[in-house]
């Protein structure tokens, strides 16, 4: 390759990879690493660390995984680091309480579930799965103390969640100070070139740079990814807040959930969860009806997990149910033992509303229909016969079954 | 033994042992432990931890060692804990900077020198010398992390020197947080009943109690000893401040140094460095001339390290030289190559003065004599013939030799 071709290839890879990043520390070092990689035909070592503490991945978790896929497609070596050791410690990042240690059995179970889901996004054959207990278990107390000696208390306290909890007189266990250091040491053990992490991980990622320097290694580039906003457009996407799309959601659920987001959120979702060139996104949003743009977004998401055919079917399903009001399609079904129930209670049981006042408002607006008849009062008693169709607003619909 | 005899024996031991203690945490627990020990004829396990970082012991270091001797004499088991592992970490207690790690060779050399000196005070045959690398080296990273998880950042920051350094923006290395914990774990490993330490060690000693509780052991009693004041009566006794009496000082040096302390300091020294009953001390100080009381104190100190005969000789020597001005005794000798020297420079070279203005004042007061002739001017040139006797004030005298 000529110098010019190398330079062009660096720019090409850089443009693809920087998409959706909040910060790259540093862009200059990253370009330099890409250049060396291309020149010497030597893949970069990319690291993403995950604590196998949860089990269900949502499309927020998928954001960094998709970034790893881009690295894979560009020929780099992706290391999927399972924090088998560190999970036993628990990292409090972004949480207000010290996390409980996990048993080894739970960890193993979680890893299995994780990889089952990860393979929906990454090429598992090309993926290097590594477990940090392999080197951390071998670390002697003396080596650990040497690592600790490389950091000061003031440095640690700077981490936002630590300082916050300390000033609120909430306990921070000493073990939590070791987490960023052990995570940093993982980078030394792996000789990582790039580490990916969400915004809240920035502090920990930088400790990897500190330690690599102390161990006379080239410092890793830190690629900071923003945290995906949830469907509500306000909170971060999380299972506990219910504002998420699981990567195992059914195609129609995925489609419907995307259709429920606000118009404002679309731009961000296009950038974070699709590969459509940003120029094209900009044009589309400027020149097409929001409903059309949202359908395209939903289509792209379903396509990624289920393929183009299913994506087309989901789109058709959605249009039938919500635009054409054609109910001769498969609808989500909910089983009820009760034969009748007041309207407000029904909406709540169906999880169509999160507060009673929301239900009252929707009913007042005439947005709630049972078998296409508007419900007028929150106390109206609904007959729950088999096949009853309950609709709430434009995007929520179920069929009652006995 | 009858209940009454046991009770009396508890009181007897308690009275001997509490002498010179600043605080016992708690006195009640201590009496309970003594009672159990006497009842079951089972010696208490006493722990004193020492970092083998320095080499020359002074009578300030001897204070806790003398306390251990009392325990030995009462039949308890004294564990002299050498911090072979922790010395590699370095404890910043009372210091403003992170201490450097020591090499294993230096540590071994220091232990040798230590024990050589310790045997002047303790019965080495009855002493159990233990080294904490024996259990700390075996501690796995996971076990260490569990220990860390038992403490919070806020607890650690409460240690005075940590909080001071943090608020002065001086670095506190994370490794320093592990020191009190490892010291506490030593108590678990030893199953210590009592740990001795100076005031500045109180925080660390209490962590031993915390950990023993976590390990379901009976908590150790913490015996807090004050730090001995130096000869100047102001600063703590320390080699670097020069206000100390080495336990290897010559008998006449020991005697002379005690004679140089202020009258006010005597009571404290009697309590801390002799075994004379406190009632007797009180009587003596009330009814005798301070000079006599000081001679008795000096006599007791020399007697402890060199025996009664030598103590008598030292007393005689002191009286000859300073009271009777009889110089037909052995005097401290200083070798000089120079044949002459201005008076002020000579005083400085002999370390009789610490500043030039002090020298000027002493000469003005007529306190400096060479061969019994008063020196009148700081610039007077002194002839340094073999055998010249230089005297400064009432307690400093040397013989110049060639």
C-alpha cells in the first residue's frame, strides 16, 4: 500500500469507528494505532469488559457490541472480556450501593446466557472470549499491593459516584477502590490497544492507560460510548425502568416499541442502533414524514436481528393493526381469568398505563377502545369475553383470551 | 485458688500493667481476660508489632518493650511480631510522606540489629518472635479483597494523618489503606489477647478488634502507650531530633543525658522508664532536692541496662566531673587533627551548641572554659593540645586527643 492509500484507509476506518462515540482518548493516538495496524497488517486488540451479572441484553447493551462488530468487520481482534474475577467484587458504577459478590455458579450461568445473546450481534468464531480470573487469580498479594501503590486516595475519590456517595455519607467499601485498578490491570494483561466503555466507565478505562504506562506498554485508546436513552426519551435504557427493547423481543414487539418513541429521539437512535450513513439519515429526517422515518428505523432494527423478510412482515403487521385497523392478523394475547373488570383497573393490569391519572387522561381523550367502542368512564365495567380487543392510543393493542 | 485470691491476683496484675498506659480498650475486658487466664492457668497472648525499618533503639522505643517484660514476668506469652511483610508496604503513621518499600535484605539486616538490642530488655528465651510474611504471603487476592470489603473509605479517612494529608492535598497512596487492615489481620492470625501500641497506633489497633469480630474471635484488648517525650521536654523522643538516649549509649552518657532534663520532666520519666512505685516517686519528688531526684533517675536507668555496679560508678563519675570538678576520671574524648580553632567553631564541631547565637550567649555568660580558663570571645583561638579539656555549661565536657 502506498502512503496515500494507507492514509485513506486510516480515514475510512476512523470515520466508521468514531460513529456514535462520545469521546475518543485520544483521536490522534487512535489514528496512529490504525496506521500502524494497516502498515504492518497487524490487527488492533480491542477490549470490551463485561461483568456477567445480569442476563437479558437490550439494544442499549448492543451499542458497544455493534461497535465491536465494526472492528471485527475491519479485521481487528475483538477481545470479549468476561469479568469472572471482578464480578466477585462488584463495581458500584452508577449505583448507589455496594454490589453483592456473585457466586461462581451464578457467574457461569450468566456467561452462558450472555454469549447466547452476544452471538446475535458478533461473529463468535472471530471473537476471542477471555476470562480475567485467568490472570487475576494468579496475582499475589504483593503484586496487588504494588498496583495499589500506583494510585492515590484523591484520584479514586474523583470518580463521580464515589465522591457523591462519600459526600452523602453513604458507605464506599474499600474493595470498590480495587475495581478500577483490576479493570485497568486487565488491559495490561491483554496488552489492549483500544478499550470500549460507556460514559460511566471513563474513569475505569483511564486507569488502564495509567497502568499500561507504569508497565511500559503503549497506552490503550479509550473509546467512550454514550449510554442509549430509553424509549421514554428521558432515562437511560434499563430493564428495571421498563423502557427497553430486549434483543430477544419478538419482531412485532421491536417494531411497535420503536414506533412508540418520540420524533426527537429518532436521530439519536438512527446513529446509535443502525449503520445507515448519517448523511442519508439527515436527508430522510428533513424530507419525510416522521411516521415514515420511524417505520424505517423499526424496519432496520428488526432486520438486524431477524432478517429482511421478517422486518417486512413486521412492518405490514404494524400497518394492518394500527393504520388500516385490520385485525385479521396475529395480535398480542393476554389471558384473563376474570369475566369483567373496571376500565381503569384493566388498563393498569395490561400495563398500558403507569399511573391512574394517565389512565384517566387517556379515557377522557377517548383513546381507549374495547372492540372499537370508546370507553367513556374509568369505572365502566368491561366484559372480558374471549377475543375481546382492547386498544389504547395508537400503538397499544391486545386480544383477551380465556 | 479461691475466688478471692483470683480477684486479688487480677487486681495485682492489672495495677502493674496499667502503669504508664494512656488508654486501655477496655479495662473491663482486660480484667476479664486476666481473670480467665489466672483461673485456667492459660497465659494471655500479647502482641507488639514492629516494622523493622530503623536500627537504633532509644529509651522511647523501650517503653512498650518494658511493658512486654512486665507481661513476661507475670507469666504471659509475649509475641514480638516482626512486620516482615508489612514493612515492604510502609506505614505512613505520623509521617507526612508515603514510605518507601524496603528490600528483603535490608529487612533481615534490621531484624538482626533489632533483636540484638531487644534482648537488653526482654527475655529472648521466653519471647515468641513471629514474622507476618508467614501468613500474609499466603493470603490470596480474593481473601485480601474480602478483608478490604469489611472496611469503608470513610472509616479509613478518619485516621488523623490520612485526613490531614488529604485536606492538605498531599498524596495518600491506596496501599497505605491496606496497612491498618493487614496489621489487624495479624491479630486474627495470632489470635492476640492484647495488642500494645503507641497513641498514633490506636486506629490500627482498633482495626484488629474489628477483624477479630468478623472472624468470630474474642476481641483483643488495645493497650495504648503514650509516646515518650524527648530530652528537650517538648518533642517526642526521636533519633532525627537528637533528643534521645540510645539504649546502647555508654553509662556515663546515659547518666549525663538524664541529668540534663528539666525538673518538670522527671515525674513522667520516673513513670515511663523505671519500675519505682509511683507512691514512692511522689514522696521523693516532694521531699528531696531535684538534683538528687534526677541522680536517682539516672542511676535507675543505667542500672537497668548495665547493672547496679556500673550505675554507682556513673553516678560517682558525674559527681566527680560536674560537682567536685575532679577531672582524674575518664572523660569523653574527641580526636582533632587541627592544632587550633576559633572558640565558636570549636563549640559547634563538638556539637555543644546547635546555633551560633547559642554559642555567643554561652561565651558571654562565661559558661565555656578551656582547661578551667574562661573564654571571653567567640573569636578567641583555642590551642588544641593533647589533653585539653573543654567544658560548656554544667554538663558538657570533653577531652581533646590527637
